[in-house]
């Protein structure tokens, strides 16, 4: 049996992580909880938004990716990312050229989002076969304007931006290039797919939608679009219904996922933003996203009922998605390793 990799299951988190949170602090408005990826700490007129995220499944451009993935989770709280602390673990014997490339990527991405690197740690660690980064990002938001994952309300519409598996498509086209070439995918398609990495940031659209006034926002990462939507549904205590035919999936994503036999709706999805908002704010949301040149679609709605996610497949089948959605990229790494 293949050992589990990726995010821990909600029951394990509840038992062994969320039950052991140190001394209570009334200034912590949002702490560790299912679906809530960033802490929110009361500072008076403002809140501090804090998030840490590891990059463990990607190889290419990991420094650049680490910055944007962590900053996304700060921005979906309605806060502009300002400070970064990377922890970089390198394999034994890792050459300085690798460190040079990674830190240059971190610097490049930090400048793109306007954030300063204010600390961190770097070392060569035993037992690693590739570099790993854990990035902490911090930002500030007005005390009365932050957004949470669990804020979806019955009657909201469900909005997604850009497309499913934006990050996952770029990672596969980079780290599984030879397999995709062997499957016969054309070089032009693979080059376009690698270019998706430039779209991983959702900071711009997240801050714009904060101004519109959304009820919830989330950045789908491990478990992809379905994993992200499930976290919104269960964190909000609502039933979310989505229709596969309405989901934005790019042709490059479809081709690559078909070749590698993975589900694009369950593939790591940074670059896509999901939000729920009242229908009467759609016009304003459309204007905000259009001004940024960001594509979007309404893919479902929130309604009262037992918390969960219903996926209406194009085949007519209806799937009830559980709280835990296994990550497709982890399966591919395990397959490559022969586990």
C-alpha cells in the first residue's frame, strides 16, 4: 500500500494538531482551523495576517513559487503581503549554484508583490533528494475588512478565476516533461503550459474582490479546485453545488492531465481564486476583474443544508466530495518513485 503524502486528513489535524495550540490568546481572531490557512491577529485598528506554506512537490522555480503561494493566502484575507521569512532546506552536497538560483527567484518574486524579506533560515539537511522551502508571509488588513474561508452564506454565488490547476499544469509541464514528450504532446503546448507559472499569483484579484465585498475567498492549493471548494463548504457549514461544465479548464491542462491520467479538478491549483459573494455584487466584481484582465466564471451557488460539496459532472453523475481531497501531484511523485 502506498504511504500517504500531502496534507493531513481533517480528523488527524483535529486530534493531533488543532487540540494542541499552546496558551489561549484573545487577540487571535482566527487561529488554526480546517480551511483557514492564515492566522488573523487583532492589533487594534488593523489585523496581522500570517501564513506559512511549504513547497515540497515542485522542483522548477521553487523560490519564485514559494513567495507567490504564501502571499496568495495572505491576500485572500484582504491583506497586502508585506514581509517574508523563507526557510530553505537543501540536500547534502547541494552546489552553491542551486542556492544562487533559488534566492534570485525569491528576490524576483518578492519584488513583484512588493514584499520585503525580513528573516528566515538556510541549511543543508540530511535525507533530502531535492530542495524544500517553507515560506512565511505577513500582511496587514483593516480590522473591519478582513475575509475568511468560512464566510460563505446561503444565496451566494461561487466564482472562480483563470482556470483549474494553473500551478499544477505548469509543474507537470516542467517536472514531468519527458513523460509528456513520450506521450506525444507537442512542444508548443508544453511551452504554453510552463508559462502558466507566471499566473500563479492571485494577489491582485484577491485585493480587488475584497474591495467589492465578498463573503469568502480561498486559494485552492493541494487537492485542487475541489479541495479548495470543499474547505470553503465545510468551514462555512454550508452546502456548495458546482457544475463541471461551468468550470474553467484550459486546453493545455486537459491535454496534460489526460496524458498523465490525473484529474485536473484535484490537481494543485494556485493561480485560481475561489470566492463566494451575493449576486447583487456580481456587476462590481466583473468590472474589477475585467480591469485586471482576469478571466472568471460563475460555477455554482451556496445553499442551506448539511455542509458539503456537490459536484455535478458533465456525465450527469453527482458526486459528494468529502472534506479531504487527495492531491494528484503527490500520486505522480509516488508513481515515479515506484511506491
